[in-house]
C-alpha cells in the first residue's frame, strides 16, 4: 500500500519538495527558545511586515547567528561554558539552539535587533505583481 503524502493533491503542483522541508523543520525545533510572530500594521504604501521575536536571555550578539538558506530562516545560538569563579550551584546552563522558520517565496529579512534579551527579526513580504499570461492553444493535425 502506498503512503499518502500531506501535499498529495492533484491541485497543488510543484510542492513535493515541501514535505522533506517540513519534516526537517519539525526535527530541528524543540521548543527552545520560545518565540512570538506578529504582523506589523501597514503604514502608507509599505508592504506587509512580520516580526519574529525570540527570547534569548543570556546570549550576547556574538553568540547568535542568523542566516537565510533557500527560503529557510535559521537562527542559531551557541554559548560557551563560563568559568566565573567557584560556583556553589549551577542552575543556568550554557545552552545551544537552532530554530528554523520556513519563509514564503519572496519574503526578505529587513534586519535584526537584540534588546533586553529579546532578538527581533523583521521580515517584509513585497506585494506580488499581478501578471496574467495568456497561453496559446495549438491544434494538432
């Protein structure tokens, strides 16, 4: 018996590669760090903007990395063990994370800021051009 894929419908053509991308994202996101995604209100003729905010308390700017790889926004954090004297109790562990967000075609990263332990990444989705293309029909003889 063949297995049905989540995007196996005859009306969605060309989305076959999304299955593997979604499976990979599900494996890499373990819930840490927590995040919010908000839609920013349009101002004037500006395109839609989104903001992803991650709670990264304890991470410095040099310990964070943001990259865009084939419509995947990857945020990584790597902390080195800190040796600050003789600890009597270690309750704050140095932790690493990788959080992956799948972006729609055409989305672009405007920038990122780190303030008060919150990393904010602003995204923009330009308005797609409405193009109508006429397809000619040829007759076979």
